[in-house]
C-alpha cells in the first residue's frame, strides 16, 4: 500500500493522543518532560509531512524551526523548575509532595 | 522502498510511545524515548526534511553522551520503585482515545491533494534562496539562546 499524507496524519494523531495521556497521567518530572516533547514532535511530524508532500515549501521548514525553538524553551524552563522542585522537596515524584506538606 | 521504511519507522514510534505510556520504570521510559527519537529521525528523512533529521540525530548523540557521563548523578536522581504496579487511568485514556479517533478519522479521511515528494529539492537547497535572511536570523537567535539557557540552568543549580 502506497503511503500518502493520510498515513502521516494518522500516525501523528495517535502520537498526539498518547503524548497527551503521558502528560496528564505523569507522576515523575522526567515523564512530564517526555510527554511535552512528544506533543511537540507530533506537530513537527505533521508539518514536515505537509511541507514535504506539497512540492517542498520552505515556509513549512521555517515553521518547524520556530516550533523547535519554542519546544527547546519550554523544555529548558521545565528542567529549571524541576531542579528547583528537587532541591526543595528532595523528590522527583509529584504525589509525594502533598504527603510532605 | 519508502513505503516499507515508513511502516518500519511508524512501528518503532508507536511501540516506543506505548512503552513510555504503560511502563512504570522511568529508566526504561528514557531508553524508549531514545528509540522514539530515532523513529522520528527516520520519518523526517522520508518527508524530505533532512536538516531537521540531522538536528534530531545530534540531539540523540547529545542525550546518549550526557547519560553516559552523568550516569551516577542520574542514578541518584531517578528514584526507581521496582515494586510499582501499573495503574491505568481509565477516564483520561477514554477521553484522549476519543479525541485521537476524531482527529485521525477527520483528517485521515480527507481527500488531500496528492503530490509525490520531489527529492531533488530538500532542506539543504533551501539555504541559498530568498529565505536566507530568515535562516540567518533564526540561526543567530539559536546561537544566542542556547548558551543563555545553559547559563540559566547552571545558575539556577548553584544559587540555592
């Protein structure tokens, strides 16, 4: 079966759904960051598929550049917050914080 | 050839994402995340975005080297509960699977205009076009942003 744009859309939709599940149900800091990066990479995959299939337009590539920059900023902010969290509560699990307090 | 590669990389991505979602061990989640990045690397090559696949390849190498160099620190940070049992969160799983089904069925069944990928044009030929000023501006932004981020992360670690 020849692959088309629909296959890429299907994969990125499934990818987005499971990324959301990981982000919403995460208890560890590491898993939150992984879920966030999965969400961003699903959008990158979708945009790159559209950009590649429509005669390779450069605007799509620039959009991917910008999304990558936003993703990097989010992840670095998350790392800073989680380092602070670890230094204060001495744990990387969120459900243990309520027990400490 | 590209079709077979697409199915292989899609299988790698889906398996590793399922592994991240449904395995409680954080270390194996991180390993699966590396496999996931390699799957995305492959799919980006298929969709003719070689420049970004190269970036992801560099990111993968960076993650592996950091994990190797900071092995002891990571072991200290990751609290591994070996007796943890899997807790399925049924409500979020139901809502999200509904959302995914709607997204996949709506956009996956749309009759998109089908144009075959032209492999003579790619990310590298994009560099010397009218978009050169944008690319220069973005690369300058990246070159400033990344050292500043490293600096901020280091300072936030030292202060408290």
